[in-house]
C-alpha cells in the first residue's frame, strides 16, 4: 500500500489530467448522442410537418369543392323558390279573375227574372233557357 500511495503522490497531476480527459471524452459522447437524437427528432418533425401541410392542402381543396357544391344547391333552391313564387302569383291572379267572373255571374243570376206566377214550371223554363250559360261554370 505504501507503494501505491507514493505513486499517487508523485503522479497525481498526470492522473488528474487523465481523469479530466476521460471525463471530457465521456461528456463529449453524451453531448454527441444528444445532438444526434435532436437532429433525428428535428428531421422526423419536419417530415410530419410536411405531411400535415399536404393533408391541410387536400382538406382545403375538399372544403372548396364542398362550398362550390353548396353554392350550386343554393342557387338551384333560390331559382325554385322564385319559380314557385311566380307560379303562386300567377295562380292567385287567375283565381282572383275567376272569382270576379263568378261573382259577376252570381249577380246576373240573382238579378235574373223568374216567372213566379207559374211556380216550378216557370223555374224549369228559365233554367232551360239559361242552360248554356249555367253549364259553362
């Protein structure tokens, strides 16, 4: 043991230097390993980001396509609503004209003379005389 102690006392500086060099090499290996892992992770994240960018572009294109389809459906629905409104307005005008004509004919019939003295036979004669006009309803 005294031999080891005397060797340590006489060579402590080179041994300390050797220990520092070994420690520095070990620390360098740790740093190189961490750097390589960080580079690998950065490359992986860059690839994932590119995949997400591509996916986002595809999604944007699909959204644009769907928006165009929705706009086309809305345009057709608006055209159908306008057509239905025009048809309803035309039907209303036709119905109003028919109503006016029916009211006019009703006024004529209410004012038509019926021979009350002859009873039912007079009403039948009047009906036969008015048959052409009454059948046009």
